[in-house]
C-alpha cells in the first residue's frame, strides 16, 4: 500500500479536468521537483495564457478534494499540497496492514535475479575493497527480496590461474608450520601471508632471470631496482609475520616458483587428481576464513560456483575458443601460440557500442596462453553462459569498475557466439574503490587492510558509545554498532563514486551514519517499550509542523523502495533513512510523547511506531543490525 497513491491520483484527475477546460488533448506529467506545492505540473509547452490557466484552476478550487489541498496556479505551474490529516490516516492504515513489509508495492516486483557478488580470489582474506562489493551485493539481494522478487546469491570461486598456484606452492612448502598457525589464526589470513611471500619470491626469481638476459644497461638497472623493491616487500613481511615468511623464503628461494606455478596450473586445468587435491585444500582453507568474515556482516551465499568445474573441467572455455575460431576466423590472431580475438575490430564492424552499452575504448582480448590454458575472460564467458541457463530474468554481476573492459569483452564474445539475449541479460553492476587516507593497497605485495581489521576497529571504537555496563552484552552491542557503521558507510554513497573511509564520518552520532540510524531506532524503541499497545489512532486536525513533515516522509517510503529497486540503488534507501532520522530526532527533542494529553498521546505513539516500522524495513535492506539499547 502506498499512501501517496490516492493523493497523486486526485491531483492527476484535477489536471485532467483543467486540461479539458483548456481544450488540451493531453495531460501534463506530475513533476518530481516541488515548485510551489507537494505536487506540481507545468503547462509551458502548451503556450497558454497564464490568466486562462488560473481561471481553469480556480474553477476547481471548491471541488471537494479529499487528499490534496491548496490547488493553485503560479505562472504556468499548477500546484497542490497534501491534506496532512487524510495523509496521516492513509499512513497509519498502510503501516497497520503491511507491518514490517510496509514499503512493498506490486510495482517493485520485477522478476527473478541471480546476484553474483564478492567473488574474491581465494588466496588471502577479504580486504576493504571486497567489503564494498560484498555489502553492495548483499543489499541488492535484500532490496530485491524485500520486494518479493526471486533472488539467488552466488559467489564465483576463481580457483584457476597462477596466483592461486603461488598460494598452493607456498602452503605446501610450509605445510606443518601453516597448520600450527591456523590453530590460532584465521586460515585465510595465514594463507594470505604465505601467498604474498611466495609471490615476492617468484617475482624476484623472474626479474633476476630477465636481468641476466638484459643487454641494455639502463634496462638492467631498472630490473635491479624492481628486485630491490620486492626484497623490501619480503623484509617487511618477515618483520610482521616472522618465522612463517622466513620458512617460505628459505624453502622456495632456489626454486623456479613461477615455472612451477604455470605447470601446476596446467595440470589443475587438465584435471590431474593430485593437482586438484593440493589446490582445493588451500582454496577451501581460504574460503573457510572468508565465510567467517561474511557471516560477521550478516551476509549469506546461496551457491559457491567453482570456476574450474563450470568453465574448465566441463570443457566449456575451450569450446568457446574453438567456436570463435570457427565462426570468426577473420577476427582471430595468433601471437606466440596465444589465441587473440580482435574485439576492437568486431565492435567497429558491427556497430555494437550502443547495443551492448560499451566503454569508448575496446582493446583486443587474449583467450588462451601459449601453453593452451585459458585466461580469466574466457572462463568468465563460460560462467556467464552457465549463469544465463539458470532461468533468471537478469544476472547482476557486482564487479569493480577496474574490470569494465573485461566485462565488456564478456558481452562482446557472447554476442559474437550468437548469444545476443544473454549478453543483454547480464548487468555489470560497477562500483568504485574504497580509499583509506595515507594507505596504498596491494594484495600481491602483502599490503592491504583486511575487512576483519576494519570490523575489529569499528567494534573497538563503538565500545565507547555503548552505555551498557555488562561487558559481555556491551561487547555484542559494540560489534553490531561496528557492523552497522561499516555497512552504512559502504552503502550511503552512489556505487559509481569512490569512498574515502574516515572513522569520524563512519561513526558520526549526529547524522549520516549507521550508528546515527541505530541510535535513532533505539530512541523510538524505548518510547514504545514504555507505551501501552499501539492502537488505531485518529489524526488531529492541528499538528506540529514536524509531525506533518514526518507523515509526509513516512508516506514517501514505498516510492523510495520502488525507485531504489528499479535503479538497483541501495544508496537511495540510505539517504532516505538519514533524512527520516534527522526529522525524527528533531521531533523527539520538541514533542513529548508519553506525557502528552490522551488523544495526542495515542497519535504520537502511532507516529513513533510508523517511524520504527520504516527503520526496521530499511535496516533489513541495508543489513544494519537492529538494537534495543546502546
């Protein structure tokens, strides 16, 4: 139920009558921007004398409207306000009928969705950038589910490729020591340290070989400089992680790690049983740790899709390459044994820029390495085909803007293979990165801020805001406040804008933070906890301006949900909740609820209950934990 539906319809009917009186064949649209009233419509394009328009409007001024008031003409604008009393009755009726589902309307039922999010490489803990991906994807799924759409959430386990093999080789070199570490630390954290050290050893070995072959002195000096940088990475890792990293260096320092990784990857993609055993052991250890982190944030995954199973061992990635070679030999090139598809030429020749919503620049794409193993984009095409066959109307892939070209390549290749509908079904839900002031991250160099570290610090900082005296309960509350603050911080900004993560903003108690919203909810809850049961209350003729504003704001909630789900923008919900909380807190400071006179008290209790109901629905969508005390 949408409380604004009847007022809007009444204003639209009035516009129809005005247009008829003016002899117009059409009725102007109702604008979202408010000019001189809550509803506005402009008659500018009809070239009407303002006096005629004013006369037509005045002829309806006593038409007995139920839901709108103050119908007027200002220049060539027709405007109307809302009847606050009637709107309040509609709000209370909708809240009573819908309960926690208030905000849902049939217009936000859009179909079925497969939402793929996070999909982090299984080689280290989730870091702060993955946090934005995971929280965005989870809130998209929650938003769609709130509107009764069918949703399934998938995590794409990228278990192929050289980086995974580095983690595997390193882990097996220090298996006994690693198992001891895992008894007292998260497995993804331990494997992450091993991966960073192994990667550094591999890079040093590769650069040394290149330096030995270098003929040019300047090039040689440049390579030696790079070697020094990687040596510095190892030293830093040893200082922080000590014996474990030292053992990795000791046992791998004289081995051709890069060559071993390529060979292990070849064997893994070929389905060699021993390769599968050692790689999967490490991948599953990391996933165990990543699951723990996601659980802290209240995030659940419905399916874990292994790249190896769906794209490689099935033979699908190889078939894709063969089919492209067969269909479009004129766009396929061979460079040193690698297969390259000239996506740039294909797009130009078939004018696909607008058809597939492509970025301005499209480079060629390499499909296989010289040893015949597939690359990420080829396997991703295979996965996209598998996703499309699962029977969903849309496939939403939450992937950073850094992969814009790779995701464009996926759609182009699908189109080239004759899967135009699949290419159009896939939505690349792009998001920008999270920046930490003064911190430059690189997982390969072991320099990143894990999501667990962020959540730990959020809980620590939140502890000072908690008034509960019992240490155990206070700890639980602080954890939930921390989770709410981090989730809101990642959701309150448009996905296409970078986030600068600052604690003074994240934990702001006065506005625009998860902490502020939780604090507001606790205020509403505490009032209702002391109040008698919420009853059907009559809406008084005379109200405070803050009460009128709150009723209008609450009435807008269904339209906010509708717009958010259609645009796939959880930040619309975050922005709305912040505005609602600001209004409610201002009202809380001015208007007594429980001490008000009888009729007013019932009304105000119902109003507070409506605010609490909307906050609960919004918290579900954003994944913010609800608290009854702080």
